[in-house]
C-alpha cells in the first residue's frame, strides 16, 4: 500500500482540501496522514500537529513579516516571503511516507530551508498549488502582471520603482530550489493555473499536472430547499441569494461588484422579495448598510454541515471573484444543486457550463452578474458538478500521477 503524507498549515476553511483528499485516499486503499501546524477545533484521525515551538516560530514570523511588508500595496492581495519555518523531516509521518504532498505551508510553517530539507530526502514531493505563490516572486495572485513568465522584478505590490525588490530575491530562491531537485512534481486544481504554471519561468520545465480538489459528495448533496430555509430561520417564500468567503472583504473576492449587482437587481420590480445570506469573516456595518435587501449574516461557519444547509437554502450562489484558483464554494454549491453565477476568470469556468449549471459573467461586469442571477431564477436552473470533478475521476488522476512518478524513478 502506498503511504502518503500531506503537509498543510491548518485544517480550517479552504485548507480542508487536504483533509478531503485524505478521506478520498483512504477510501481508495491509499494510506494517508497529515502534518499540520495549527490545531483545529475538533480532533481529526490521522492528523498530527507541530508542538508549541512550531506555533511560536509561526507567530514570530508573522509579526516580522507584518513589519517589513507594512507599506505593501494591499490592493493586490497577499505577498508571502517565508522568513522562518520548522523542520518537519524528523517526524515519523514524513520518514515513513513514500510520497510527500506539500499544500499551503506559509505563515511561518515552512521556509525555503524547510522545503530544501524535505526535497533532499529524495522522496517524490508533490506541490499542490492552491494559488500562484509557487510560480511567482511572492504574490498569491498576479492579476494582469505576467512577470512570473520571465522573472519577477519591480513588483506592483511594493511602492516605488525598484528593480531588485523582495520579489527578485524570492524568485531566485525558488529557482534554486526547483532546479536543484528532480523529485518535485506540481499539481494545479484548475486548468487556468495549470496553463500559468506551464508558461511560468519557474515551472515550465517541471512536471505539472491538472487534478481538481476532491470533495465528499455524500455530504454536499441536494437537500429539501424549504426545510433548509426553515432550519436557518429564513422565510420560505423569499428568494435567497448567497455569498461566502473566508474573508468577505478580501480583494480577491470582488465584494464591490456583488454590491453593485444587488443594487441593479433592486431596481427591477420583479426582484423585491430577496434575502441575501452571507457567511465568512470580515463582515462590517458598512457592508450591511450597502446591501439593499434583507440580509442574514451567518458568520464564519466552522462545520461543513452548516455550509451545506446554506447552499441548499440558496436559490443562487454568487462568486464575483477577481482572482481565484478552484473556489471550493463553487464546487460545494453545485454539488448541492444550487446554480452559481461568477466571473469568467481563473478556475471558475472549469466548473460552470454557461447557462446550464450556472452563469459565467463578463469580468468586472456587475450588470452581467445581475443578469446571471435573473437567468438562473427565471429558468429555474439546477446546479450540478461536472464529470471531471467526480471523486472516482479525481482519484484516477492521482493514481496516474503515482504511476508516472514510479516510471520516472526507476
């Protein structure tokens, strides 16, 4: 039996992708364990955590980076430079594994020294790219910048015009790491990021694979909509528009465009009896006051059962992301039978067939988001997950990756 270990910063929110993959592995006779930094709210089998020292290093790293990056242009989201990190190679889970998966391990969990020590073990290391950080000089999404294709410099995230800024230093460190080891394999959950990685200077000569994130469709599945609304104390006669994100106010998630789309809907007399349901963190009075409909804020939902209820209570789910890899919310909503309206950007088009299980709106076009909501409601569209995202298909792709690794290591 193949033994896999996955390294992931935490088990919360979008980070559940590693746990979902582990559950899928176990069902398919692959032994899987997870090494995580942050201790979650619940005890999870086969998940071990670093001790207090690792978490102290992480906190210290975050404080130092916050100071050095305080003048960063937050309009473009996150920039990560891993200063401090922990060595995980001595852990029995790492020592016993045949294959090592590295997911999102920033915020002081692993640094370049940590990466190098893992790669130096000589075992196959599969780097799962949850955003653009692995192929850039430090940004998590580059938006319109394509310097990752030729070599990062004069980064738009830093004030001033500096050719040799932090993005140059980080890009060189990644180039040294990637070129120094032949046992590194890259996995993208979206076709968009796969294409980016094939064009990126850092990874265009490395093996890159497109494998969507796994999802448990025995939990995320259609549930009686009236009952779901009743459980959440929502009037069953109301049309529910839902939106959710780890951080509602994130520059990646496009809240201003959703706000404008709701204002456009409000002007149509046919769409008066609407309730907007929002889940996630970052909610504020300013956001509440900007919504022209009745609003229900669910807060951060730490369990998947609650999010499943929201998707099933919703008539339409909106994802106005400005930059996104494979948004988990799209996958979850579609599995619950709720159509999704989102911009035609990133990995969103992988999951939505226009006007069939959702609506792909023109990028940055709030009016088209509003048109998409109307189309889904008027045509009583039902969400459904496309065949490429079925658990059996995803596991087959991981199995083919394992076969590729074996053939190239012999």
